[in-house]
C-alpha cells in the first residue's frame, strides 16, 4: 500500500486485494464513506448510515488494519473522550490487484442496485402511463434479424410513440452494433457529450434524483 501522493489532495492508492475489496464492494465501502476527507467518530458515522454503532466500530477496526483510516484526534462525548478517524481525500483501488472474478463481481455490484431501481421504476410506470396494454413483439425483421421490442397493441414499433407528451420519459434499449474502431470512438464521444450537457442536473448532496440515466457501450471480447 502506498502513501499519499505529493499533490495538495491526500490520495491513497491501495496495493492489496483485501483493502481494494473494502473500496470496491458497495456494502463495505459505505462504512468508509463517512470518513472520506473529514474527521468522524464511529457514533457519527453510525447515525449517517442508520446502523448500530457497534457495527461501525467493528468496520473501523478492519479499515484501520487495511490502512484506509487513521486516528484523527478525540472529541468529548458524555464526559469521555471518543476517538475520531479520518480517511484520505481520495482512495484509489486499482482493479489489477483483484482476481479476474472479483473484477467481474465489482462491475456487477456497481450495476445491480441501480439496474434494479431502474427496472422497478419502469414496471411501475408501465401501468400508470398506460403502457400495460402494449405488447412485447418477438419476430424476424425484413433483414432476417431476430427482434424483440415493445409496441402499442395492434401497432408496429415506432420509437416516436414513446415521445408523445402523455408517455413517460423512458428508454430501454440494448442495441448490438458493428462498428469500426473510429466509429466506436465517435459514438463514445457523442455519449460523453450527452452526459456533459446534463451534468448540471446531477443532484447535490441531500437532494433526491427524479430520473435515472444509464449509458453503456463496450467492445465485445474476440470481436
């Protein structure tokens, strides 16, 4: 494990799998987050996380052993001194320190909670927005490709149907593509530009989001 870098921000790069898992796995990382770039006692962290202080105290000891936390003075609580802890401003966990299976699990763990939130919201919207009478169509198109899409009952697929004012602002598409390397980079740039244009809509701490956006693009292995 290497120490802070020479910049003004304190950056810690972990170099072993145990510490990396604490950073990469959401259920472990949540116990680290209250301490990032600030002094915090286990009791304060427990209130933020909504868990018993004993649970946080156990995690604190594990994070101390991993080098992710350090003692940062004491605070008086109920007539006794309570130790506060602090994590660096930024912790970096290179994926290379993890076995291949753990790397795959990391991406799955990052994706799974937000995907479930998306799917639950989509299912609720379907009935409220009148999509319950739409049909799922499985068929072979004129080019001989197998297609699966959603369309109004008795109608053909028309993307513009979802843009009608009385339809919810949703998209749910996975599209296999054949792209040249230059074409793939051009598409990547366009998607990044979309995110950039809407970056100001990302809620501040304490604000609840009203929509969820996910953009995905990857080369396929061996293609």
